[in-house]
């Protein structure tokens, strides 16, 4: 069977690894991505705050060498879910089964003034560029703001303000600086009251201003203020933005998209097109746009494929569960456990923060790189 996997993030890498483990070279798996390599979200923060160098956290796709797997670095220009065929800059590719895991594209240019007066830290390029910007920052008014919903990794803005506090303290600049967080939610982590309570305590202890239930709609470069959806203004010297998220244009222009994203069966991740699945941020499945959810969905698709090819196997279905490691700064990490079930309110709790969970987070990164790239790696 020929399996076409579009996108090599958490979902695509986990699916390819699961199929290679189960079938070896019995399957013909083609994994397509336009990027150079994979970077964990938490590694972007490590680079931003000078804990790691960019080369230390980039895992090149050229290193992928699994039985039955071919990686192609190219840009997809069209998707035909009926024929299970894609056109790319490297030519056409077809499969007997197709899995779309292309994630969400980020658009800082969609927020007026963000490119001119601020910076974004959600793309790899943006986060890596901020390493020098933050290193040279003399102190002042720091604002971290969300510009639209939905957005990937909802805890990341909270992590960023806590790490910025540590950075400023370490350089003797905290007394001459302020930190504000603009979020569209009433609490930092809506599915987990425990996590939100812990973050509120951390913000209060560190003097971080919490500005809820609003989005940053524009920046005014001349006045150095962020304009918010509730009519308020927030002055800044350094603005770190979460940019507008959209499904990739190639997805939006395909028959797969409905209201901008790909709808799927929440239990099997099947789309409305036979033999076409979608996982992760590109879907409207109802879970947060975060890597661990993409990974869990990919494992379900792998199980569905395995059951289809081996009658002795029973397929699993997606249960909407996931964990998220939440950086509190000062080497303390919490772990949020959340379950999203279709038609029900999400349920989540939190462990920590603690040094033990900091070690668990490192093991999470180490184990994924070992599994996906077959080599050791040590996160910071």
C-alpha cells in the first residue's frame, strides 16, 4: 500500500514512525514537508532566551532513515483528496491512502504594525531571530499579546512572560521593566482551573500584568502602543506577538476545507473523503492546536491503518486526551492533563510545578527524537 503523509510535524513524524515500526518496508510511505527540519515548541523558547543555539534544537529531516519511508522536501501546490494525489514543486505524488498533517500557517503581516514594530515568536525563524533582539534589550515595557484565535499551544504566551521575568532578573533589568500579557481568555488555561490558578499566583508573585478577554488588533509603530479589541491601548518597548493562524492556503483551496479547516470524525480522524485522514492543527477536531494532540491523533490513524491491513488487529479510537508541560521559570515545570470529548466541556488538572516534572519534560523530548530520528538528543 502507498501512503502519502503531508506534513512532518508531531503528527506526520509519529505516523511515519508508527508505520515503520509495525510494517517495516512492507509499506511505501512518502512523507512530504517544505521545511528543513523539526523543532519543538519549547526549544524555540530555549533559543529565544539564549539557553540553546539554533543548531542544537533543529532536527534535520534529511536524517530520517526508516524502513519503507521516503522523505521529500518540497512545497505542495494542490491537493486532490478524491484521487489522493498532490502536485508539488518536485512533481506529483499519489497514494492509496492520504493523511494531511500540514498544521497551521502563521501570518504576522495580517496584524497591522506587527511586522514593523513588533516581533512574533511562534515561527522557527521568528523565535530564532528574537535571540539577538532579547539579548540586546535594555529593559522597558514588555508586552506579550495574542492577535487571533485559534492559536497553537495556548500555554506558550504564559510561559513566555514567566521566562522573560527570569531573563530580566538575571540581567538586573527587572526593576526598570514591566511585563504584560494580553490574552483572549478569562483565565490563562481555560480547560484546567488548577493550571490557571497556579499561573495567576506566579503572575502576582512576579508582578506580571494580566490583561484578559481581548486580542491585540494592531500596533502603532510611531506611538509604540498595542491596540486591543476592547478599545484599550497597551504601551510597549518590546512586543512579542502570537500571529494570526490559518490553515495552509493549499488546504483552504482544496475540497477538504470547511470554514477554513478540515473537519474529521473525532474518533477516527477520517475526513469526508474515503481513505483520507487529517490530524493536528489543520483540523477542526475540537482539541487545542498542540503537538501532543497531533501525536495522539496520528497514533490513532496508524492503528486504523494497521487494523485495516491486519485483520488480527483492533483499531483504537481517539479519546481526546493530552498532556502539556508548562514552564513556570526558575527550572520549575508543571504538567497539565486534559481530556476533550466531543460535545462535552474539557476536563483538566495539573501536577507540580516541580523539578521532577522538569526532568520528565526533558525525557519527553529525548524519547521523541530517539523514536522519530533514531538518535540520542538532550534538551536543555
